[in-house]
């Protein structure tokens, strides 16, 4: 039984370590994006061309339809620059929030405090972040593409869609948070009885 508890504690330590590593990787990605974007020269901006696919000649003989592209723009106006920068950084920030949640959960589970208030807060904030990110990230990416295309005088229709994977992850984590909140309440009630 003791070995099993130690194995579980080790698993929680690995969970906390994975969360911490996720935060470090996220910081590295943010630095990379800042280095690419802050000079405001040849800023790469992804553009969705699905609504107006373009034929591309490959190898001189074969044609294909391009539904995505990356355009490079320079000297963006302050507003357009802010939109492009935010669109590039927000996905990484959302992922870092998930990593922080993993680190907090792993740490509190490892201590044996499954229903710690910090864990509940981390789950709730992360679930809300995922739900908001499922709408905000695609919206900002469309705005960034429109800003980049507008800066070179091109108007290609960009459509915004919800990121259903992030949305589903937010709903699932919100459900887990609700179950843990109920568990914490039951634990407090039973502690008063014993």
C-alpha cells in the first residue's frame, strides 16, 4: 500500500513538473514570437484562404489549391501591429495557463490536498480561459489577417470560426471543477461531523 501511495505521489510530481516545463516552453515561444514581430519588419501573418482558394503551380506541371498562406508585412500601423502581436501571443498564453493549472494540481495532489482552494481556483480560471480563448483566438487571428492584408491593399474575405477543441476542453475542465467544488464542500461538511 505504501509503495502504491509513493507511486501516486511520484505521478503527481511528474504532473507538476510537466506543468512547469510547459510554462518554460511557453515563455520560450513568447520570446521567439516577440523577436519575430517586435521589429515590425517581415512580420509573418497566417491568412486563411479557404473562402477564396487560389490555384498554385507546383513543380511547373502540377496545380494545387492554396487554402492557407503566410504573408510577410512590414511597417504596420500601431493598431494593426497590436492586433497581429496579440493574435500571435494569445494561443501560447492560453496554453501556459493550462500548464500552470497542471503544476498547481500536481503540487496540491502530491501534498494529499485534493480539494485545495488553489486547485479549485486554477481549474475555474483555466476553464474560463479556454472558453474565452475558443472565441478570442480565432477572432484575433481573423483581425490580424485582415490587418495584414489591408496594409498591403488586398481584401480577401476572412471568416471567423469558434475553436471547438478549446471550447470542449473548457467545458470538460469546467465540469471537473464543478465536481471538485462539490467534493470540497462534502469534505468540509464531513470534517465537521467527525
